[in-house]
C-alpha cells in the first residue's frame, strides 16, 4: 500500500467538459452571496441603516432662482481663528486659479474657475460681527483648524451661527500638521479631530490636510486636490437667500462733493456707491436695503454695469478646458492686483522695486501700464475730440463734417442742445461699432409706437450689438426726426423717399445737413437711380431698394395696431388716468424727451368732452374682425362652455391645469421659462423697472444719506453686505419666538436683560420677556429661561417672516473668554395678540371673624379695587379656601369674605392674581461699521455692569438690609375645665395639675457652716479634679493624632486595593469580551480551527 502510486488528473482538452471549464470564473463582478450577512439580525440592522441613510439625503424640493446662463460667482469664505493660515490658503487658491500672487489680501477676490463657474474668495477675520455677516451669504465655508492645537472657541461659535442662519456647505482644513513630528501622534490627532468634526457637522464631512508651507504657499498638490473638489461641488438653495436679493460689495466709492465735505468739516452725510454681483432674487430700485453694521437705506439709483470678470465666451466652449488667458482674469478692487488698488475715494498704483519706462523685456502690470499711458498723452481730451472724425460706415472713404451754414437751423429741429451733446459723445464712444448698428441708429425711419412694437419683433438684424465690455447704453438709441425736409405728400403717407443712409438724404445728426470733405454734391434718389443704370459695379442688394422699402412701409401701416402698455406706462410722464382715457403719450415737451425711447409728435388734439370716458372708442373697421368665424372659434375654448377636447391650441392653453388623473405641472418652472419670452420685446431699462435686476448682474448701487463715519472708518477687512428687505420687513413690531439657551453658555438668561439678536440681515439689541404656555390657558412670564428646554420670548424689533432662524448674544466684544452664543431659536409669529401675564399675590389679615365669615383688611386700598375682584378665590396659609364678597364702608379697602371653615385671627389670607405685561419698545441696531474699532461696539448695559465699570458702590437701602428675625413668643391660655365636668369625668381623664409650692422647705431654709478641715478637703478635691481633667484632655488629643495617622494609612491601603481591583476587573472584562466575541462568531457561522490529534 505504501508503494502504490496514484494516477494524476488530466483535464479534458476537448469535448463538452472543456467548454464548461472555467466558465464560471470569467465573471469577475461583485458577488452578492459572498458578502451577504449570515445573521438575520445583522441583515436587518444593515437594511435599516441603508434606508435611514437614503432618507436623510432627501430634502424638500426648492426652486433655484439663480439663472443658469450667467450665475453669480460662488462665495467661498475662509474662516478660522487667528494665526491658522487663512491668508496663506487664500493666496494659494488665487495662485492656483489666476496664476497671480497677491502681496496683500483685502476684500472679495473673484476668479474664473471654469466655463460656467466663478469663485469669490473672502477672508473672515476673528470678529464676531464679521462671522455673523459671512455666515449669512457664504455658499461654501473653508473652516480652518490648527491641527497642532485643536478646536478653538471661534470655530464652535461660527458653526452655531451657521446652524441658525441656514447651514451652507462646510469643508474642514487641518493646518500646521508639520509641527507634529511623530507619525503615530499625527495619525491619532487626525483621527480625533476628524471624529470631533463629524460630530459637529455630519458623519462623513470632508476634511483636507495641509502638511506645511513652501515658499509662502501650501503645496501645489494639496491645493490642486482642494480646488478640484470645490469645482465639482453642487449647492442647494437656502430658503432665506432664495427669497431676498443681496450683494457682497467688492468696491466702494464716495461721491459726496468735496466742497460740501470741506464746509461741514467731514460731518455731512455722504453719497456712496457700492459695486458687486447681485444674488438671491431680482432687485428693484424701489427695494429698501439694509447694510449690517450701518442701518436701513433707500436706494437712489441702480445701474447695470459690464461684468468685470466675465465667463468664457462661446468660442472657448468648444475647447475642453480654459485657455491660459482666461485663467489670468481676476477681479479684486480692494487688493493690489496688478499694482492697482481701489480705495473709498482714490485709486492707488503700487510699483514695487525699480521701474524703467523703456524696458520692454519686463512685463508691466496694470498699474504700470496706466502710468505709461498717462505719460504718453500729448494733448488734452478737448483737442482729441475736436480732431476726431466720424464715418457712417466702416468702408467710407471720407469722414462726415458739419457745415457752418446750417448751424442756424438747429432751433427748428426736435432735438435740443443737450441731446446733441449726448449723441456726439455716444457716437464718439461707438466709433468701432458694427455696420448694422450704425444703420439702426442713423438710417431707420421713425414710426409710431404701435409700429415700433410690430417692427421690433420681426427685424432681428436691426438690434444693436453690444461689445464685450458692455459699457455703453442699456437700450438701442431712438431718434425723433422732424419732417422739415419732406413734402406735404410725403407727410400724408404717400411715396416716401428712401436712401441708403441719412447722409444721402441730406440730414445729419439732429437734423443737420452733412457734406463730404471734397465738396461733392450728394445726389438725390432719381439721380442715384440714373447712376445705377450707368454703373455696372452696383451691388445687387441696392437694386429696387426704394420700391421694397415703400411696400414694407405700406404693409406696416395696414397691420393691426396694438398698444404697448408697458412702454406707455413706464416710458411716459402721463398719469394712469390720462393713459386710460386715451391721452397721447407722445405729446410731451421737447426738453423732456428721453434719449432711450421713441417720441412721436401728435398731429391733433381730441376733445375729451365729446367722448364717453367709461368706454373705449371703437371704429367700425375694428368691429369687422369679430365677424370672422375662425377668431370666434379660437375664443370659445377659453370659456367654461367651450369645447376643451379639440385642437392643439386648447391643450396649450390649459396646460397649467391639473385634471383628474393628470401629471403634476411645475408652475415655478413654467413661470421661469415664460419670463424670457414675456420680456422679449421690451428694452433693458423698462424690463429692469418691471422685473428688477436679475441675479448674476454686476450692478452699481448709489445710496444717499449714509453716515459719514462709514466712510471715515472704512476698513476693507470687514465685509459689506447689501441685503434687500421685503415689504413686510420694513416695519417694526412685536415678535414671538421660540428660544433655547445654549448648553455651553454659562449664565442663565433673565427677563428684561438686553440681548443682541442676529435676525435676517439685521443685528440689533432688544429686551426680551420669556414666557411659557401654562396648560394652553395663559402665557405665564418666566423670570429665567428653563434648563435644557425651549421657551417663548417676546421682544420689540423689525418684523421677520415666520420660520426665520436667529441667534442671540450677550456681548460681541472679543475680550469675552467664554462661549458667546447665548441662545438660538426661530420666529413663530408677528404681533401676536396673546398677552403675557405675571403672577401677583395680594395678602391681608382678618380683623373680625363671625363663624365662616370674616372681615379682611390690608389687601386692597379702595372699594373700587374690591369691586374688580368680587368673586375671586382667596386662601389662607393653612389651606382654608374662600371667596371675596362685598366691600365694606370702613376701613377703606376692607371687604367681607366667606370661607369653608372658621379662620383664626392669626391666619394670613392671600389672593393669587395675574396681570398682563408687554415688552419694552427698545430697538438698538448694531452699528459696528461706523466705529474705528469695529469690535468695540457696546449697547445698553445692566445697572450692575455700569457700576462695575465705573467703580461705583451699590447703594444700600435701609429697608433692604437683613436683620435678625425677632418673633414674639405666643402665649396660649391654659385649658380650663369646669368643676362640674371634672366631677363627672373618670379619674384617668381628670386634669392633674399641681400648683407650684409657694413656701420653702426645711432643707431649703437650712444654712450649712463648714469647718476648716472640711474646707481644706474640699479644696484638695477640686485641685485633683482639675489635674485629672487636664490629663484627660491631653490624652484625648494624642489619641486623635494617632487616629488621624492611622486613617491616612488606611486610605492609602484602600487606594492600592482599589487599583488592584480595577486591574482584576480589566483582565476579567477583557477575557469576558473575548469570550462573547467568540460566541458571536460561532453564532454567525465562523467555526474555529480544529486541533490536530
């Protein structure tokens, strides 16, 4: 048997088995059976966890009001305690995106991060006011943590501020990890900080690690990973920001006249302009805004400006990534980008090192180029304008000039001198405009407003072209032409003379006649046609141009005129009643003509007394349209009795309805899609008046009556936010909120103590009153906030919408060492009618008692007060209940009361009542930006704090001092039992009272006289007793010392025994844990290895 050899296995090389060989191993995907839990409990736990995790990701759907075509830049705030590396991280990120190194970081910095995304970085300092403002507008927060030190108080305070104002995206960044030398300590520190960070944010929050600083920046690889993560993040709209327009100002200018500042010595109110990207919802000019740290402001003007940091154009969309030229674009007016820095009233050009004007090999920054351009100027602006030439077309050989002979005709034309100057300046700015733009401005005929509406929708090629800078006018310029050069037949609407340009008709700007420089006569239409017959090189598009234009003009006249109500209301100086009555919107004075709208002179006035103003004037020709059956059929479906089933037009009309069994239609999305088509034919200015300025627009907001301290103490390190207020938020009122004292705040909040609230855009100080719902009967006032539970609070301040979160502080100064967030909560109601009541106890004493009736005094002061409380429940200290009946004549304020039992003269009667209280009308806005030291703002202080700051002693009232309580001894009368009753009582019940003996006994009367020997013996005994007493005392002290020493020794031994007992417990519990683990493994099917025998 030992020499037996086994035949080796030979796998099949052909046949059916060979085809099946290895067939199951080809699938290398995930095998669910291999990783399925074998325990039912574990499978149930895992399924529950997956369902809860998926459920936590679900959110209520919100409409994102940010436009998709040009969204505003994403605000990324870099927050952290001092010295953690915020500035270094900001410089590294700007270097990563814009390839530029900033020497000084101030204010917001905007860079282009991709084809559809721009980023605005802003550094948040350690001031609590800045953290509150940044927490309200930041889309992404880079929370920096010193890894070598750990979490600091500012970090937790900022996280609680974020929780109250809508939690944005948060990314944690650990720095200063290079200070930890041991790898084991580094791993343990990372794990500990990551767990703590997850507890504060959510499980799985992203945390980046920055190892060290190289050449003043963080390593490029780590910054690259961070920037890639930022570029793909998606942001969910927050409710408060999705309903309010706001702006983070990146530039500020003071437009106040210098003379006014000089005469008032700088104490006058200023006119300030703020620049920035709009965010949130549309901003209208009539919206009232609030600047945190300054106050409420009224907008004077809002102007749309060209985008200083535009997104890439359509050409770069074809490329896979951005070009290097697009990456270099950075917008940071308050920082020294390119050597140029914008201050509140000046532009500073910083040229570091040596500067050589003729050096061409060294690239110059923006500031250096500005200096070189200023040095190269050889003539003034007036000389440049006088020397400039204007060509109607880009291919024109000769410029156009103005003949002095026709200067006297300026007063006969419709445009005044101001319009001429404005048009000249605008044409000088638009010398490089396209040919189509010039034709639109100079060659287009003037029609009525109805023709303008029809014409604007059909002729797209005549729309003005805006350059990439977008610094010109907001709408196409329209010119009012006079009819001095036309004949009466042409004025009546006959054949109109058309030409290729105004120069061919003989009209220049503002009705002036233009001539070429070489003195050639400008040909008429007939002569031009004659020349066309003789010349063979005439373009094909000029053939028959007059006939085509005349036919188009007659076709426009035959069209049905529709009134442009938007232009009539917003572009006219007439009132609504005049427009409704059919007044002519063009009949305005020549000096009131706006350059941005058409104005047509009225041919005649209509007598308004001849018309019925309650009905619209109808013509017979207009009524013929209603005889068409197709028009009537199209209108029948719009009524209830109409046919809703037939026709595609009916389905399109009724798409907003949700019939039974139909799908849900998103009305918000439909509204957003129909908005561009609704405003398609309206110019930009009118659309801004109706719709407002859209988010993503770079605007210039001018504010008047701004406090002078805002400009004098301006600091670019503190953010300036312009938050739009809703109509309901502009008024003041009483707010009821649900509030809870923060668990980390040391002191209990007290009623009528001032608190600083951060609610909405505002920061203000108010005096709250805390209350609690008493069994849904009354709102009972609380003197202090309860522990670990919510309560209600009422205070006076600016109205905020319900469900708006807030946080409260006792002080905003940075000198406070403890946690500064004192409370958080949410707004419940506005101007709530429920009254807050306070408990009141009135006490009195009886002065006459008649069985169950008693007369009470010292509770009220008059019979009127007694009448108010008739029928009220009263009670004695011993628990006897009663009721107030009637007032007595004398003494004043006394009353009769009945009780359920007889009261005593020594009883105290009290009445438990409630009286309503109302919060104080106190509102103190936080104006931190008006101070030179922004962190030193202090509001209303408590009396004790004022005395402590001023070093004053508390006044001592005489009646408030504590005195020893002296209660008089009460004497109770002895029980007197009548003699007849005593005789009838048994002996055991008879009173056994013995009178005290009045006479002294014999032993008391006897006098004792001692002998001398007896006196000596007594003195000796007293001395022996004294010695014995002293000996016992000393022996007791020594025994106490021995006991103390023994007690310490016993405690030391007990401590050693307890340590040994703990070690034994650890060993036992470790063994028990391993045993339970083995048993659990056995239950799950993991068998142990068998031992070989």
